[in-house]
């Protein structure tokens, strides 16, 4: 195994891990701050991928899909919170599981009605459709580096918002103790609306960014949903740092697993999660428990 | 009438309905009734862990599918399998697996437990999908329906009606077991451990052990249902273990109501009948199912049976 091979797999691991983090961070914020378990998060990721497909088809520019994804995600998230999640406040996880499962069926079927059952590929958009040569035999696609860049920017931005701003402080306080934060004047309704909108927006954006790498197909959200859950459970529910570590770990298991045990890569992810939970039943980092 | 009376009444009504099915319908309807009865058994088994034990499992389809695969591996290639032997082995194998899965998962509580069961379920799915055991993604055929062989008596289950009658017999035995368990001291302890874990500990019981036993019993029943399903279709595939089926079973439990025995069964019947009718009406029937789920979660979060029970005032309520 050459150093280049190892390096390329490492880049793949980081890139996949960062896309997962983009999805999982929204999921873990919803869990940590609102105590809401959203199975439909993967479906919103799929919405993003199909948005990218539609934009490329009709507007002939991939880059337009990025701002559209953010806006669409914010709108969908706000609608979800205002009309559905807000009514379930105080209900148990079972109701949330079922509500979001119902949403998955609705979103998946809406996708089939609009786009049909075919899988689609999206061309890597110019000007990033070239590869950077690493050696005579290895080259790395520039678009994947761009995905890494977006992911790293997102990690830093989210870290700054959570750690350095007043909003971040209120979010952390709510994750720590919802009732007390409310008593101290945090507007819970507005915060829930913001968190859901932002969380869904991240998932849709992740779908757009991942679309040129993965193909666009019905039900593509499921895989990502379950991996994102593995990520947040590995990291500790509600912990953003934990989710980042979990996502990168899973990226590594996936990238190297595919190379060394191609038949068992999907398998290894769950084995890794179960192994971690046997040793640390509350995840690697201390989360809020939810 | 109390909730218990309504529950028992509904169970009797369902039993009578199940007895009448082969005399009213034939052919396709009986096959549909067989599928619904099996799913109702799965939902009742899941309801037992979700309700009294308070364990929300999104991995029960894995036990359903596992037993089906065990049966496919046990069944001889050129003659019908002996039903009682293979059923017992498949259910025991599933129970052993469930004991391991439960022992690990039940240490985690709340969300962690939900996600643990989801992960174990997916592990099972990928095990049969990726490793080549049991025919990989293509699944395996079972060419002969098993037959009941007792000393001096062979009962063939070929034909829709005899098989349906056998299925209802097994499912009703399972439902009766769950009904009895829910009303037993064990059931009360489970509920108590769910509602106040500390107090049950103080009484000297282990909530962990109680939940584990409930989990294994429930998984074993789910396994028996998976066996019946494999025997019905003569085919097993990894999709039987997929988390969509676990979630669908959970939907049945919630639609009917997790706090009664009959609730999940009624949830299964209503959901599958709705599916059948919608499928006849439109290709995009899943939209209808999705809407039904969302409306029920918002309108009747405790499920239909408790929702109906509100219309039958209890004696205490009349005095007040």
C-alpha cells in the first residue's frame, strides 16, 4: 500500500465524513435542543439531491442550486416545525418517530410522482471538473476537495456561532436545561423554529453538494439517515463535537472498509457503533442525553 | 366498561372474524387475510415491548426476517419440512439472537435504545444482503410448504384455507399469550418499571432483567410470524429485515394503541386494508398511507382503541 493510496483514502474519508456531519449536525441539534427525533432528515437530504438535478436540468447551472437549497430548506423546516412538530410538544419519542416516518413516505412518493423511479447522475460542475494529479498514478478530483472545503467552513462557522455568539449561548443553555432556559427568557417557539429551519436547511444543502459525487436515486436518503444516526449515537446525542468525531470516524470506516473488506463495509459501520456503545453506552462524548 | 373489557371484547370479536374468514371469502381474499393475520401477530408482539416495557424497538423486522431465513436454511430441498421441528428451531434460534441483542441494547435507555435496535436491525439486513449467506440480495426460495407431522397423523397445509386456519391458530395462541402476560404480575412489574424504575429497584426487582425477558418473548413471537410469512410466500429476502418493515410495524402499534393487546392487531388490520384499497385506487398509494399516519399522530396520539374507549364512559366517570 503506497502512501498516496493511503492519502487518497484519507481524503475520501474526510470528505464523506464532512458530508455526514452536515446532515448529522442538524439531526443532533434537533435532538439536543428540542428533544425531537426526525427520521425524515434523510428524506430532506434526498430533496436536496433532486433539487440539484432539477436545477441542472432546467436552469443549466449547478451553482444556483446552492442558494436555492438553503432557502428551500429554511422554508420546509419552518413549515415542519410550525404545522407539525409544534403540535407534538410534550409527546413521547414514539409519536415523533411515527410522524417523521409518515413524512418519509410522503416525501419519497412525491419524489416518485415528480421525477419517476430512475437513477440520475449529475455532471461535476465547471470550473471544478478536473483532477489534481498527486503522482503519476493518483489524481484527486477537485470537486471532492471543494466538498471538503465547504465542510470545513461549515464546521468552523457552526463552532463560532455556538461558541461565540449570543444565539449560540442560548442554544447551549436550552440543550443543557430546556425549562430553565425558558424561564430565563429564551423565546422557545422562535428558537425551535430557527433550529428546525437551520437543521433541515443543512440536510438539503448536503444533498445538493453530494449530488455530483453520489448518484441521485429514489430512497437515497435512507442510507444517509441511518448513518447520521450512527454518527450522533457514536458521538453522544446532542454533542456537536461528538458528532464531528463520529462522522470522521464513520467516514474512515467506510472509506477504508470499502478498500479492504468490500463485501462487509456496510456491516462494519454497525459493528463499530455497537462496539462503542458496549463500552460507552452514552456515546464517546457527553451529550445532553435527550 | 373499562379499557380492559373493551380490549377483551375486541379480541373475541377478532377471533370470531378470523374463524369466519374461510367461509365468507376465498382465493385472493384468504391470502390477504393470511398476510394481515401474520402482520397483526407481529404488531401485537411489538406492542408488548413498546407498551408495558416502554422499549421502542425499530428492529423487530430483523427477528421476523431472521426466523424466516432460519426456516429457509432448515427446510429440505426436495420434500416438505416438518413444521413443528423447524418452527421450534427457528423460534429458539431467534430467541437466542434476541437475548444477545437485548442484553446489549437494553443497557441503553430512551433514544439510545431506539437507535441501537435500528443499528442491530440494519446489521441483520446487511448480513443477509452482503455476505452471500442465504442467497444475498436475491433471497432464497422454499419450494415446499411445511406440513404438520404428528405421530400417526400428517396434516398438509397446501391450499389457502387450511394454511390460513393454521396461521390464525398460531397467531391467536401468540395473542393470548401476550394478553395473559400483560395482565400477569410480570406485566404489572414491567409497567411499574417503566413508570418508576427506582421504586421497582427498591422492591428488589431488576428492571433490566424484566425488560430483557419481555424483549426476548416479543422477538420470539416476531420470529414465529416471520416463519409463517416465509411458509406462506415460499420465499425469503433481505428486505424482510429492513428497517422500513420495523417502522411499519411500529406504525401499526401506534395506530391501534400500544396500551392494549387488541390495539396493535386492529392497527395492523386497518393499515393493511387501507394499503390494499389505496393500491387498487392509485399507483401512488404511499401518499395516502403517509397522510393517514401524520393525521393519526396529530389527532389521536394514543391510538385508535384508547380513542374509541373515551366514548364508553367508565363507572367511575359516571359517578363523578
